[in-house]
C-alpha cells in the first residue's frame, strides 16, 4: 500500500507541474487518449456523469491497449465518466487516482485540449481493484483531485482546527484561483461557512472566474448572508386558508428558525422529531420555528400536518411563492433550515439531514444566543 501511495503521489506531482492553466470557455474540444494494461477490455464508452441511461456520447475500440476520443463542444463544469467493456460484455467504470492515496473518483472534467489517461499496474492497485488510472489533464481535474482531501475531513467545529481549515482553503483558492470546480464546491458547502470565512476564501480567487455563473452564485450568496442584507417578506398561505407574512412584525424573535420541507420528502419527515425536541427545549427562551411547505398538493400538506402534529407555526407556498422562496433562500434541495434574527438577517444555514441534527441545531442556538436572556419571549 505504501508503494502505491508513493507512485500515485509522484505521478500526480509530475502531472500537476506540466499542465497549462487557462480559464475554461463555455464549451471545449478535446482529444482523450489512454493506455490500458488489461487486455480483456475491448471498448471504452464516454458519457455525462449525470446521465444514468445508456446515452453514450461516443465510444472507442481498444487496440493494443490504446483508445482515443475526439470530443467536440464538451460542456465545461460538467463531469464525465468512462465505462470499460470487457470481452465477456461486462462493464465497469474507470477510476481515477487523487492526491489522497486512499481515495479515488469515477468522473473527470474535459478541461483541456488533450487529456491523457494511464492505467496503474494491477499489482500496485490496491484501493479500487481493476482500472485505477492516472489522469493528465487541466486545472479543473487537478482541483478535483486535490480537493478530495479537504472534502474527506470537512470543517471542524474546534476554533483552532477550523481556523487551520479555512487557511488551507484560502491557500487552495490561491492555487486554483480560476477553478469552476472549486467554486462549485464552495457553493454546495456554503451552509458550513460563516460570512467572514467565505469572504476570506473568495478574496483569493481570480476576478475573471467570479464573472462565471459559479462565481456570480457564490458572490450573490455571500451578499445574502452578510450582516447588512435583509430577507424580503413574502406572503404565504396558512392551514386555515388565510394568508400571513413570513416575517410577522409582532412576533419576530432574536432567533427564528425557518424550516423548508414537504410531505413527500423522507429526510424532512425524519427531521420532525428533532424539531419537536428542539421546540420543547428552546421555545421558552424565545426560539420561534416556522415550517414552510413547498408541497405542490396543498391537501398532502394538510394531511401531513394532521398526522405529524407539529406545534410550531406552519405556512404553505404556492407555485409563484415557491419560485420566490427558492431564489431568496437559495433552495436547491430540502430539507433546508435557515436561522434568522429579528431584522430578517441570516444567522446560520443548515442543509440536508443527519443523525446528529439535534446537536447541530442546539450548538447553533447556544452560539448565537450567547445568553438565554438575550432572546425575546
């Protein structure tokens, strides 16, 4: 295993020093060539990683272990996969080594005019079985490979360790200052950053990449979570067929928790017992929870309210209201929870569901309230 780590890391260092760094265009043409060691592979297929059908973009016959694609107008910012077909008609995705010897990925970017793929000798390939390969490509793939290490450990809560992690991300941003992949990582992980942390990291990126769709998304989000930006009020529907303000002037607390959910969302339903526990623990200290449903069918929402018996305020968003909510609160998937202060400014954001959700919420509330007496009843 140690020998494999040395070989992979050495080859990746050589590859990283030899690749050019140009800002990606909207579309790119590229020749993809590779050398395989497994003589049982007779054909290689390429496809969009998000296409789970058999709609391959192209395929190449493997002759003497070599294959080649000429891809025109490939989309930048889109991941691709290579599937290998053996002579017995079996198929397996090609795996690519990363800078972390214990991790590999099954996708890559088309980010330069010539991409080379070299298979690692089978006897040295201990982490993924067959078809582990080294990818010689552009900056997006180097960012993808290097970022695996950071993604594996996440952001710690300990202040000193967190500071170290933010400094590592700042260094990463400087090294890969024009990487769309890194911008996408920041955006998908945005809920884990404080405004000042995100601002520190983004300041190390190239101004040109901040003009791309990824860059504009992350800058817009950073503005939304800054202390000077307030959310706009939205009129939503109540369970008794009336309307109400999302932010009622007479009942805003210093800490308000907005929970975006739907009756058809499994993780949302798993979170309800956690919210009940949270409401019971903190309501007396002023925490105000509001559930906002994005159910298309209002009757399904009403049924869920009857079944789940949630004691906090509940609102429903119609189609026009949903689009406003998604835009204002950057809702890409649910559940999403947003802590808001009495001035309608974001305090913290939590995305997805995890088994330690109560601890996550509890720690946020304790951190933001400072002292329980600071919360209005």
